C-alpha cells in the first residue's frame, strides 16, 4: 500500500507545484509534469483541456489572488487511479485563507493527472 499512497501524494505534490508556479515558463513546465497530454481540469468556474488551457486557468487565479499560494489541507486519499484531497488558498501576507475546495483526480498510467474535478467549498463574496 505505501507505493500506491506515494503515487497519489506525488501526483498531488506536482499538482500544487503547478498551481503555485507564478512565472509563465515555470508554470508551463509544472503543468506538463503534473498533467498528462490531453488532461483536463473542471471546476464551477472552468472546464478546460490541454496544458495551455490549464496553465491559463492557473494564471488567472494568480491574477485574481496575487500574493496567495495553494496548500494541501488534510491527507490525500486514493484507490485505483483516483484520489481526493482538500486545499486552501492562503495569503502569504496574513495567513488568511478566503478560498478552499476539494478536488478529485484521476491518474494516467504514468502517474500524471488525466482529469481534475474541483469543488469550491469556500469562496469570498464577489470572487
């Protein structure tokens, strides 16, 4: 079981590396490392496919919330090719976390993400 747990945790770690990459070149590289070619991302605000579109969604989040970083809350749970986890978007200035959510990912054979289904659990008014 530890090998499978590592597989999910590694995928989620790469996921957060992509979401926290602020520079375009670093973000492009991190998205390619995290998502399989043709991978997708869907949440209440976005439904995109492909590395370029996923990187665009991440860039938009950084534009809307400058000075914030995504972090895992709790543990990663997984079975077969599916894992779930929760996260917060945290202000680096004051530690507040106005946005939180939960994601379910499916993994490709190489351990990269095939799909993300994201749910927003906490969103500030007007965001």
